[in-house]
């Protein structure tokens, strides 16, 4: 199924705009995992199984696996999601970007090797660096626009002919890069006004919104400024606040409760 | 040894500004490799051993390994360079970039897992996304400035208060981000005038210059516009033109000959 179609169905079926981020950090796992050889897989699988009916997407962040030499774990987790929770799209959060001939290898990494349904990429190198991703019309291409970190302002807010760079990025992607209708943008919850400006430029294009939870973004403001006309259009990501809601034996139940609470808070403002 | 020190010593000892890019593509390997289980390692090792005394750095491009599920091969190749050719720095070309807490995991990937001496990163997310890399004062942090691909112009050339974005990037990195003296910039050989403008802004900071060889950049122009005051300051990368100089049994000798020819051409204009 095409990513955009899967996302829309998951929004409806699970009545949820919550994207569950998978950022495994073994030192934060409950004690029961500390001696297990396959701890990363088992921890993440438990989170996935506890939250899949409450989420519109899962977003594994690849650095957390790469630093642990756990690429095979990431492969198995994505396969697990597809097998046990079909219809919930998987976003590989890797923020890649390189010249076209190399980008083709990153396309293989994300879609052929890992079987992701969508991938985050960095637009700084321009359209031809994104093209091999864009050409995979069935896959989602989620481009950085205005990120959630404080340093986002350093380049993204620079004034380009009367408007900030991130708005220029949003505009050229919506106007020129989205020929297959498979683009989405990353806009941080920590910048609600920028979210509104981006939404005004891109119609109903989905936004991946990190920065609620541990980073402090305000859910009501995200909805007010970021939702699309029909009350969807958002993948509101939470990673640490779900994964590490408890470090006791009840971690999976606590993750479920945290996901449900975020979903319900979001739905109050849709 | 610090990356910058190793690079300067390699420039001098090998009288070379050539960076040998390692972009393995098994379909381009000589026939003798086609059935070998460890073909990527053996091919790259042969290239490394044939060119190490002619290079100032090696630059493995990580997507080429990731698409092949060959992270362990990349680990072994970097270990091989350090063991057999000590003093030749290894640049992990991965163009990462993410919020600080995640960037820390990319730092672990590049420096702790792979043992790279330097890494390429993307500046779009701003200073705090680069900080965990910058804090490793012994490692090189090579930031994208003006890349070699045609699409570089899409964002990098946008006018920001009277100067193009890439010049702004060069300036803030030279002025604000380079407190440990471990920064370098990527500037493509395909844009020689931009190279001159960047050089004028950054003093003696090293430039990693892709785009000669297969991408068509002109070596003389790169030297004229990009060299530092003492005739160094450049890591001029060639990947495909060296790796695939021959697809016969003489591939390693042909790679050596191509590297030597590039080195000598460069040295003519230093």
C-alpha cells in the first residue's frame, strides 16, 4: 500500500495522530532487560505491541541502532511491525541526503533493506539529491523544514528575499518536488507559529511533528496551528515520553497509557 | 593523533592532496570478485593498499555499505587502514545531522564504532546539531557548504541579506563553530568560483572537494581557487575514477596509476 494511503487509513482506524518514536537507549531499559542478549529487540517489540492500536505510525531513529551495531535488530523490528500490525506505516528517521548516485544507495537502504514505508531526508543539497527518493511514488519522503531544536533558527530562519528559508523550503517542495504526492515535512512542535506559516503554504500535506513530550512542545498549539482542514495532516511524534514512561516491569503498560493520553489530548483539539 | 595534525602530516609525507573515496559497487568489480563472499572487503582493501602512499585521506561513503548490509565490512576496512597505513586519516562520509541527543548517537557511530578520524555532516539543523561532533576536538567535522551536484544551487545559492546561503554557512562555521579548530567544509569542484569565495572567507581551513573525475570538475581551477596560502588546504576526492579505472585483473594497479596521475596533476598547480 502507498504510504500516504496507509497513513490516512491509520489516522482513521486508530483515531490517532500519534507517531511512536523508537529511540532505544539500553541504559534506560527496565532492569529485567539488562542481561538479555536481544534486549533492544525485545524492549522495542513490547512497546510496539502495546501501542500499535493507538498509533498512526512508528518512527525508528536509525542512529540509536547504528551506535549499538544493531542494524539487524532494526530490520527485524520493522519486519515485526509489518507482520503483526499491518497497515501501520514505518518511518525510518535517518535524515539522509547526498548526490543522486549516492542517494540511490540510501534509497536501497531505507526501502529495500529495511522495508520502511517512508524516510526523513535533509533538503540542503537540493532537488536532485531528493529525486531518487521522490521517484519511489509508493513511499513517503519527509523533508526537514523547521526542526524542533533551538539551533533550527541558525539557518532555517535566515531571511531569503523577505521570507525565512524554511518557508522557501516548504514552498519549493509543495510546488516543485511533490509531483507524486508523496512528500511530507518535518516541523517541530517547539515552534508553533512557524507550524502555522508552513501549513498555510502546503495545503493538506502531512507534517511530521517532533518535539512534544521531552522537548516541551505544546499539543494544543500544534493542533491549532498545524492540523489540516479535515482535522488530520499531522504525525505528532513522541519517543522518550512513551518509551521510558516507566522503567519498571510495567513499562509496556505505562507506554500504552502515555500513548493513549497523548492521543486523547490531541483528539480534544482536532 | 588529532585529525588536523594527521591530515597535515599526510599532505607532506605523501606530497598529496588526493582523498581516495571508497564507494564500493559490486557490479562494477572485476570478474574475479563476483563469487567471493568477502568481495567488498577484498576489493576495497586492494584499492587501499595500492594507493595509501599516494593519498592524504581515505573517504568511505557509508550508503554504499549500508545498502549492502555491510557495516561489518566498513568496520574492518577502517581498522585495516589504521593498522596497515597509520597516519592516513579516514573520513566517514555520512552527512548526518539531527537534534543534539540523537547527534550523540551519530558521534558514537562515526568515532567509537567505526573509528573514523573525521565525519561529514549537514549543517541545516544548526549549531546545536553539530555541537556533539564539534566537542570531539581530536576529530574532524566536515560540514556541507556548497556541494558538487547541480541541485546544490536550489538552497545553497539563495540570497541571504546580499550573499548566498553557502557563504553564510562558511562564515558562521569559521567564526562561531570552529572553536576547537577541527572544522572543514565540503565545496564541490564543479563550482570553482564558489570555491574561491569560500576560501576567501575561511582562511586556511581545509576543504573537502568532491567532483573531479566522474563529475567533471577541473583540477586546475580547484587549485587556483581553493588552495590555502601554503599550497595545501585541500582534500580533493576521487572515487569512481580511481576505483573503477579498470575492471580487469589490473584494477589495483590501474587505481594506483589513476591516483598518481591525479596527484601529479594537482601538484603541478599547487
